[in-house]
């Protein structure tokens, strides 16, 4: 098996002809850790994504506060996968496709996991976070908003998927 | 940028008492930020939860995340899923290279415009 792509190095080289100032990626020495408080079969799970997932019926969305960079929005958790799509251009279009939302937004698999009893339940709402060039914007404005929405819905475990 | 944003969300939720698991493709970015639990599939950007139209594999990858939630006992625990991209590994040599631009001209223009807008806001002290 070949090694994973070193994206930080690859992206730095890719954009070097355009910018003299390479992007400084967020980096922390330590990481927080919270053990599960109860079995998954009794836990309420939320799905959070940066995939710009969008419902074809926009009435199912709320609170879209997309800014020039960043922002948080919410989408009903029970929108079927065939009613979802993403407009994002930020994926490897030469190697894969966004036709099947299950490959980046596992709502169907999560609903199946509820039906089989593997997890207790899902929150009523799932959340999206738009990417921001500014880490400060993400940290100071978007993260507290995501936490607030998770707490409003009683989320006990979070599944996160980037694109 | 997506992997960084998701990693920052994971850290913040975890620090505030909500256990998290990140499913991702860009291993170096997620591990550079540092998250509690990470399920890495060595797949192209856009398919962090399994190959498109392979629901069985997607379910297996989700289950690996569930097990990681149950069994990880320290932060920065990464699990590598056992799957290989069915189309081969050629994409790894081409992603983010001048030979194969990541965004087409229109996407690149829109991205640069958003970036310029952000710079102006920052210069005006609004960010």
C-alpha cells in the first residue's frame, strides 16, 4: 500500500507560484479527550460536515449564515439521501464523484445504525460548517455556534466528515 | 481546508464534553491539527466515508468509527481502514500538481474573489 498523500507539502508547492506566503495550518501539540458517557446504543448522535450538503427542498434548511468565509448552517436530519446534493468544487474531481452522498455524508448509514440498534438515536438536525481561510473566524464564531446547536438538540456523540 | 475545519470542530466539541470521531482522507492535515479519534481511508478528497455507490463499504467504515468511539482510550488515536481505492493509486501522484489543476479556471476565480474579499474585510478591521 502506498503512503497517504502529504497534502500540506503538496498544497504548499502547488500554490507557491501564486503566493510567497505559505498557509499556516492549525497545529496543536495536545488534543482533548472525552470518553463515551454511556453505550452508543443509548447515545444520541449528530452529523457535522463541511461538504456544503444541500437539500433540494430548501425549506428543510435553516440558519444559513454563510459569510465571505465560514459560517454555520443546519439541515433536517431526516432528509433522505436522494434529496441531498453538494455544489462544492473542492474534491478530487479527476478521481471520484459526489453523486453518492453516502461517500461523504453518511446520513443513510447512520439511520440504518439507529434501526439496527447500533446507536440510540440521531439529533433532529445535522449541521454544516463552511470553510474559512481565517482560523480565527472558525474558532471564535463558528465553533461556539456549532456547540450551541448541538446542545440544543441534546447531541451526545458527534460524527464529523470533511470533503 | 475542509479537513482543518472539521478537526477544529472535533477538538472544540470534545473539549466541551461531546465525544467525536472524524472520518477523513487527508491524514496529514487531520493529524497536524490533532483530533481525539480519526478514521482514515486512503481515498481521494471527496470520499472520506467510502467509495461512491459502495454502501456496504460505507457501512463498514462507519462501524470502524463506532468501534473507535468505544475503544479509544487516548486522544490522537488514528485507525487506518483496510480498503484500497478500486481505481488504483494514480490519483495520488496527480492531486495538487500543475499537470492536473485542482480547481478549474472558473472555480479558481471564485475562490480567489472570496479570498480577496476576506483580505479587504481584514484590512478594514472587520475580521
